[in-house]
C-alpha cells in the first residue's frame, strides 16, 4: 500500500472511532434524560387511611376470668397473669371494641403473707389488653368486684363502677375452701380488711376477716377490671361500621 493509501486508511480509522465514541456518549446522555424524566413523573403512593378508634371511658368495669392461679404464699411482685374477657366491651357510642375471648394482662404489685390475725393478700394491676387478632393495647386498670352493689349497667351494656374505693381492692385470704375474696384495707390497718366473697356466697356489705389463710385465686375465678383511664380501641367489625 502506497503512502496515500496508508494516510486514507488512518483518516478512516479515526473517523470510525469518533463516530463510535459519539454514539456511546449520545446514548448515555439520552439514558440520563430518560431517567430524569422518569423521576419527575413518579408520584408518591397514597397514604393508608388511619383506622378509626373508639373510646372506652374511665370507670368502665370489664368482666374477666383468670387463666392462672395466684397464691399469696408463693406469689412474687412482678408475676404476670392473664384473664379472658367474658362479656363484650363497648365504646361510648356503642361500638364493640373488645369481644369475648380478648385477654387482659396483669401483674402482681404487692404480696403480704398470712400472719396471726392477718390473712394473706395480693395486690394486682392490669396493663394491657389483647384482642383475638393478636393486637395489643396498653391500659391502666385495677381489681374490682362484680357484685351488684358495686357496678351498674346502662342501656348500652356499659358496665360502670359506682365507687372509687374499688381502686384499693386486693385479693384477700379467708374465702370458703381457701378461696380469695376481694376487699380493701380499712384505715391502713393490716388486720382489718373489708370485702365480700366472690359470687356473693357470704352476701354483700362490710365484713372483718381475721383468719390465718393465704389469698388463693384459683384459675377460672371471675372478677372485674376497672379502668383508671379511658382507652381508645378500633372496632371489632370495622366493615360493619
């Protein structure tokens, strides 16, 4: 190949190379523009609609049945236990928010062993509820009696406590066959305890207990949980609301 031919071949090679480089650069630039256009046209996903909540007012009494046994002879502060709701719980507007089978979780806050002229007693508090779908919600509740003298039911089925004294309620030894009663410490004295036996076997009204028995709360015992604060929960059947 002569000198002119070699020169022409070099020029052609350079031209082909520049054409290739230019094509690559153009393609990359087009891709960047496409990406920018895609980002500009992307819209944010709609936010989910919040689940409406309904308020269960303070002083509402929830009827429950305990799942574990408690005994003042071996209970420890911090011991946790659960109880099943035995009647539906309704919000202010009548919406069912806690169906039968929901769980109320509690824990032991104080234990006094039985002594001479002083029966054992157990103080408890309730801190959460769990609906059958597994969702848990914090609550602030205390032990309450279910005797008719202590609770009232309105036309919407809402059970309300009639006295703040139930917030001092404890399980007390001295019931029939070792069963516990619900009562409160009168005047701070350790030996004078006031209450009525669960189920009304000994009747209602004040009763001084001075038996040397431990407080034994058997599995299946029914009692009330009174709310110290209102709680907001979703409806049991939201589609029907």
